[in-house]
C-alpha cells in the first residue's frame, strides 16, 4: 500500500475521534484569546501522539506550537489552525472544523511517514483570535512561523476550493482636537473638532472617485464631542481602508494622511492618527493551490469549484506576505450560504460538517505527502512565491 493510501486509511479509522473533537469545540465556543479549552483539547491529542508542545507562543496565552522532527534536515511544513468563535454567535465561521482536521493530518503524517526514510519537520501552529484579533500578526511580530518553509490551512465553506487574492485592511482611529466654546454666546472663540471630523469624512467621499476599483473605504463616528450647544473640543472617528494589493493600500493611506491634515487646517484644529494592526493582502502561490485541489479531487471532496479570485480580509494574509501559504476550503453548507450567519451555524454539527473534517484532513495529509516525496515541489513553490511577491510590489 502506498503512503498516501495508508494516510487515508488511518484517517478513516480516526473519523469518530476527529468528529467528536469538532463537536466538542462547537459546543464550547470561546472568543478571541480566550480559547483555553480548545487549546487543551488539541494539544493533549498532539502530545499523546509524540509532538513536542509549547503553549503561549508568540506572546499569546492561547497560541501553541507542536513539533515533530523526523530525522535531521529536510523540509519544514507548517499546519495552521484557528479555533476562536464569533462573539454572541458561536462557531458561525466553522473554526471548530480546522483544529481537528489539522490534528488528524499531522498525526497521520507522523504515523505513516515518521520512519526516518524521508527527513522532515512538521510544525502545527495554533493561531487564536482570527475574528478581529489579528492573532497571527502578534505571532509573526514575536518570531512565529519563521521555522517553516510553507503554511497550509483549511476552512469550511459552501464549496471546496482555494483562494487567490485577499483584501489588505488598515484601520485608523482619527482624533481631532479643537477648542471648546459656548455655541450661542462665543462661537467665534471655538474651533470645532467635529467640523474637522466631518470635513475628513467629506474628503474621503471626494477621494472615492480617484482610487482603483478594488478599494473599499468605510468610516464612523466614535465620539461626536458632546451636546449641540457646545463647540466640541474633541471628536473621534474610525476609518477602514481595504485593497487587494498591500502596495496600493500604502498609497491610499498616504493620500488619507493629507485629507486628515487638510481637514484639520480647514477647521482650525489639530489631528492625530493611530494605526491599528494591519491585515496584508495574500501573496498567491498557484502551484500550492493546484496541489491542494489535486488532493481534493483524489479524495472526491464535494462541490469542487475553481479558485475564488477574491475574498475578504484575514490575518493569514500577513503570514503569506513572508512565506508561501494556501488554504483549502471544504464544502459543508449549500452554495451561497454566507459565513457568520445562522445557516452556517446550524450546519456546524451536521453529517456534512463531520465529513468536511475528514476531507480536510485527507487533503492536507495528501498534500504533505506529495511535498515530502517530491522535494522539488517545495523548490518550485518557493520560486513561485518569490516571483509573485516581486510582482505584488
């Protein structure tokens, strides 16, 4: 029996264990950076299988790294999983599927290919706080993912497919500082911070005409500054900018800096800009996408579709800005079902969700097998990544 056949047979044997693990995560949803039960569940399985586990990596208590070394030298493959739930909803984005699938893939690779014949390192990274927390950004900034040659992930969805592009995203908190005055008796003494913020909003509206089609710009008032009969000394807004190119996003942010300063100049106020954690656009590696889909076809994964050319924003984009990476999405809900919806949530413990855990584990294990048996594939993926990154900039 070939290695890949043995991998798939072993995963079939693990089906009940992996689906029970997914159900446990679903029944015990934990939001960003509070995923203690999830971490204990996933790492205890990996430890029992002989992985060296370290918790609290990357400065995050609910992040972990689990490593298996098979001989010395050879490639280093990373398997990344998320396990945070949505506040007030639970696992409406199917993160409960990821961890069990990754654990299944990692443990089967160790069991079948850990004979020393093909040296490699397998690294499982648990990455908390994807839903608005940017956990992978924190981990990158604190040295994680530098020990792997490439990163693989999985995600549940309406179709089995890969992604090409994702939206880079920048969030800014913008605060205008003016001078308070009585709006009826001494309006000439005041300098309205709210005027500055409103002018900034208006500047963004005029800016919309002069940005590429893929640009998204959003804003809201966080603090209007007080009652109508007082000239507000302080007003604060939040601005979000997105583009499918991190380089184009940089140019957009430069223009926005001018807009904010101009609004302050017009209103006689001053302005401060605070940039929050930024999500980068994905650097696509099509050869890696194709390898994942080849294995999806091999296991007859459901509802296979061509790659999604464009998708939303994710902190996995930051990982793929420094090393090759790809996500295989596995179908378990009807096509057209949006994530973060009740329909998505209701399907979380369905038979199709259970099947998605196994399909994802097999696809990832099969892909790892291909990479380890054919190291020239890793060289090609690295070269494609370098070329794609150069083109993106």
